[in-house]
C-alpha cells in the first residue's frame, strides 16, 4: 500500500505561523498587563532615593526640574499659572510631585505654597528605591 | 488486486482570512507596548499640606525640634549637631521614643538643603518610629 506524499495546498503555509502568533500574543498580553503606559517626561528628573516603599496613589504628576522649572500634563508651568491649571480639574486624589533630588528646600517650599494656594490638600513626593548595594 | 490504494486526505478548506495582516497589526501593538511601558513601580512619600487653621496640636504632646543643615547634619533642640546616621543614638531621641505620650517631631530645614538630604532625614525619622513629623515651612 502506498500513501501518496501529501501535496500541501498553497493556502496551508499560514499554518506554520500559528505558533509564532501564539508567542507574539503572549508577549503582547505580558506587556499590556505587567507594564504601565506613561507619558514621557517633559525634562529629565532624577527623583530622590527613599527607603519608604509606599506605593503612589496619585494620578496627576507635577514635575519639578533641577533648575526649578515646573511642568504639569506635559505643559510648562509657572508658580502663578499652576492654580488655574489645577482648578480646571477637580479631583480628590493626591497630587504627585516628581521633583529632582537636587532642588533646594526653599524651592520645594515655594512649590508647596503655590499648591496650597491652588487648593491642593494632599501632596506626595515620588521617590525611587535605594539601590540594594547602598543600603547600610 | 494489485491496484494501488490511494488515500486522499480531505482537502483543507482554504481559510477566508489570511493571517498575515493580523500578524502585522499584532506586531505593531507589541512594539507600541514594548516601547511605551515602564516597569518601575512608583513609590511615594506623603508631604501633608494641611489647610491652615485645622492643625490643632493636642496639648499633652511632647515635641522634638530638629534643625537640618545644608551639610546634612542635624541639630537637636538647638544643641550641637550630629551626623544623620547617629541620630538614633542621641539621648534626646531615645528619650522621646520611650515616652508614653505621642511625640511631634518638628523639622526645620535650611533653605539650601537639597531634597535628597531632606528625604534621607524623613526616612531616618520613619525608621526610628516617629509617625507625627511636622516640617516647618510646609505647614
């Protein structure tokens, strides 16, 4: 008994792609679930290191650069224009401050004063974890 | 019978939709998510901004005033300054920790103190177990 060699139909070449699609779908789901999409930073900011590892609850981020520049929602801000921008959206969630580790305390106080004038009650300072080698 | 028996497999039905465009789209999505996702967890430290007038301090609380200098040294209640890492070994601090009454730590920072130094002091105070920390100028 002879079995004729199977002659693959031209349309069948898609079948070889199925395992690859499976893998690509898995990767896609992984990146969608494990990561979080964030808008790019308006300027480079190096946040201070902290050992307090509470997760951030804030949804809006105010960037404070090393030179003291402010940016909210991708737009450059001044201390004066902050109030208007923050009053536009009423929200109960705290505001996160992504400030550079090198800014002075007086600049931090100015920003906090501006935020208080804008009616912000809760501010959290975003930090990074201390590198494992640096912990005493 | 010497005739060959031929086994014909049923011909696979030609699929209506080709997979190639699907893969194209999925690859584009994959690239988008790979390039835009960030994996670092955002961690934060609370800076309370109380509305003025609401900060009523209970009468029977002890307070401990710490002055943070721009060199990273801490002066306790106006006394001599110490390194941040030896803060927990100071008599005033350990005394305050063993007191029964709640202790309010008041931090007074110089203008030139950078944020990293300030954060380090807040970390140290949290590690020492002080819950109520008031920062002069922020409240």
